[in-house]
C-alpha cells in the first residue's frame, strides 16, 4: 500500500540477514511507493544485503520526497552498497523523485560503495562522511550508475547534486571516491 508522511527515527538494526544473505538487494530499511518520508538518526550495522533502499515498485510507482539525514551506516558484511537509491529497472519499477541524503556517516571495510545511485530525479547527496578502510580491490564512495538511460535522455535520472561530502579511503587497491559509470552517463 502507498503511504504518506512516514517517519523512521531512532532505531538500531544489527546483523540484518545474517545466515541468509545472498548478495541480493533486500535492505534492512526498504522504502517504496511512499511520499514525504523522513528517515533520521538510525543506526544500521553489521548487516548483509544492503542497509537501505529508496526506490519505486512494479508498475512504475515513484517514491517521492525522502529525507535521509543523521543516520549511521556501519560495517556491512558483504560488497552490496549500504544505501541504494533507485531501481535496477526504472522503466518497469519506477524511480525516486526528490531525495535528500545529508549529514549521514558511512563506515565500511568492504569493496561495496557507500552510496549507489541507479536512478532518481532531484537527488541531493550532501555533507555526508564516508570512510572506507579496505586496502585492496576496487571501491567507490559514491557510485552513480544511471540505468535504462540512453545518450541524450534523462527519463529516469536527472537533476543530481553531490556536494560537500567528506570521503576518506585507505591506500591500496583502486579508489574511486565519486564514480560515474556505465554507458548511460551521457543522458544525465
């Protein structure tokens, strides 16, 4: 069911999907089909299969006006992104519209990115602290990989702002603090 005016605040979630993890995007906090959502001052730690996803849902329903602030994303146990914005197939599953990700803390020792943006419009990622202590392999702090876009389009991903973030990455391996990837980036 669709929801409006939801607040998720002050929770601690630990060991999400321990024992059943399979690398899927089954997040501890899964947000879709809702609008005007505040996710504030939560701790998501030591889990598998992502801490949080903000996306649409089958049928193209959009998630609107999300504020993700003051949360701590800590020590994931696999290489899945801690925060996923958007869907893998936005043409079918919809996309978020109006997302603020600000003043959060991300701490990881895996190769998964702290934040992965797959699709979304009017997305602002600002003033977050991202720390990666992994010393081998390839890792990104913020990965922008707009899916289902083609050259010259901005159907599912547009109006992105990434500013004022502090990104610290340990030496060793390949470090990509802000990584715009995929053939579709010409469309944003």
